[in-house]
C-alpha cells in the first residue's frame, strides 16, 4: 500500500495516480493495525529497560492502550439504551459483556508476541518481494504454513508460533543481562508468551458435547 499512499506513478496515466482521501485513510488505518503488535512489543521491551518504578508505569500505560479498545463497548453499555429494561437482566448482560472483553484482552496479551512476529515477517517479506526479488507477489501463505495449519497438537503449535516464543526468550535474556531489577515486571508477559502455543491449542479445541441417552420406554404387553 505504500506506493498508493505516497502517490503511485503510472506511465499510462501520465503521472501520479491520486487516491481519494477516504481510501488513503483506510490504507493508513490498515498499516496502523499491522504495525500495532510490533510497536506494542517494542514499547514494552523499551519500558522494561528503564528503572524498576518507571518500567512498571510504562508497562501499565502500554497495557492500558491494549485494553482500551476491548473495554470501550462495555463502558458504552453501562447505561441502558432502551427504557423499560429490567435492572437484573441489564446487569446480567453487562456482566457477560465484561467477561467477554476481559477474555479478549487476555488473549491479546497472550498472543501479542506471536502477532508481532507474524506482522514483522509479513512486512519484511512484502518489502523484499516488492523492492528486491519481484517474485511471489501474490503468495499470501507459504507452503510451510499451509502444512502446519491443520496441526492442532502442541508440537505443531510451538513450531508454527516459534516467532513469539523466540521474542519472549530474547526479552528474558536481554533483561537478565541489562536490567535484572525489572525482571519481575516483565516475567508475567514472558511466561504468557512462552505458553501462548499451549493456550492457542487449548482455545482451538472444540467443546465436548454431552448427549443425554435415554433407554427406550417399554410398552406394556397386550
């Protein structure tokens, strides 16, 4: 999207191809969402290299920016949208919305390093193909990823999500070397990122469906 955002030259059009403002805004928002996980991980790593108190404040700030999009719908639903709603049913629905938002926020944190590795890999592959090799421009999924996509076992998940695990291990080594006093701030994130493939396998499994079996009723003999 960068050539279109910056103004793509077209020999047939005789100059630069202009994109409408709303289209350029959508492309910029797409780039923002693509770069958000790597930027969040980089911000966390930079914050953990600060002194202990500053690392805690910086981590809380970054985490709040991740939690805010999931919490906004809950905050908007605090006041009932229609009159005549029972307070008990409204609180029950609000509790369900809050639980859903909390689970989404937890998954965002657990899978943050994995998403960052995916986005960095996608950005790097795209730039190399566009600027260097000019090959495989329409390839979205690599052959290795296609082979691993159907494997839901723990080993396959760790192979497929090895990038996020590598980020967690690198962060642990870096903190132990440069800032061991801030290790307790980063430890929950490092543990969650290392366990993220196991969490992904757990949430991907289909729930067990219990079927109630009843013996057929016997009709009395004539």
